[in-house]
């Protein structure tokens, strides 16, 4: 009984695979994994840069109101 319920999903998957095989740009699962890993590494690098080079400084205006504002740490110089 479960097989009969799964048949429409299997047919849809087969149609999808056939459409992918006829596509002009073929993206393999390995390439998809590489792209996903590249995006993950970039996201982690951006998070590390923000964590290392940003801090919150206390800002005040002429009325004496205080607020937190993001400030780039100016003392750190990188030779990239």
C-alpha cells in the first residue's frame, strides 16, 4: 500500500532528473557541495573579520544623550 502512495513522488522525481539531464548548464551534486562550502567559508571569514575589527563605542551628542555606535578599530594594520 505504501508503494502505491509513493509512485507519484517517484514519477515526479524521474521527470525532474530528466529535465536536469537536458539542461544547458549541468550542475553536479559535487559542484553544488563545493559552492555551498565556498559560501560557508566566506560567511565564516566575514563573521571573524567583524568580530575582530569592530567594537561598539559610546557616542554622545550635544544634549548629552548616549548611544552605542559601531567603530572600526583603527590600531590594527594588516598587510594584505
